[in-house]
C-alpha cells in the first residue's frame, strides 16, 4: 500500500456533503475507516483512542474519517449505511464496504478485524 500524501490528514472529520469525495473516492487511493459516533455515546469515546492508535501504527497506510451523526445531515449517512448503533466502524476500500463492527473494541481486537478484512 502506498502512503497518503502529506496534504491528507490521517484522521479527519467528514460530513454528508463531502463523504462521496473524502471517503468513497479517496478509498481508491488507500483504505479508509469511517467511525460513526455521537458525543453523547460513552462507548464512542472509549473506542476513539484505540482507533487513533491503530491509525498511528499503520503510519499512513490507513486513514480514519469521523462522522459525528448529530451534526447537520450526517444522520442521513448513518441511515444510508444502515448503521443501527453507535459506534459503528465501516472499512471502505476501492469505493466499497469491506467490513464493519459496532461497539467498543480493544486495539488488539481492531487489529485482528483489520487483518481479516484488509489482507493486503
């Protein structure tokens, strides 16, 4: 996998309006995890540092898009992807969903999940 250009942050906020460009199209360049979360969600806050650490450990080979579902039109994204609870993390590669999980997980569990869904 190639590294992301320096102009692309490894962790970034994304919204309904720019999801197609920032996630779907960009996932052709490198895999992107999308974290559907809410500020009121305790498990979301528990998962966040583990996701950040995973991104740091993958050193530019993987990016993380954060979707705050209570902002603007973002709940429409959650509905479109049939997100039933928060947090839900979906892995996109080449514009397609490659896997998902819901709820808080440890860094080790997330790494195992990534190995299953992103063998490259």
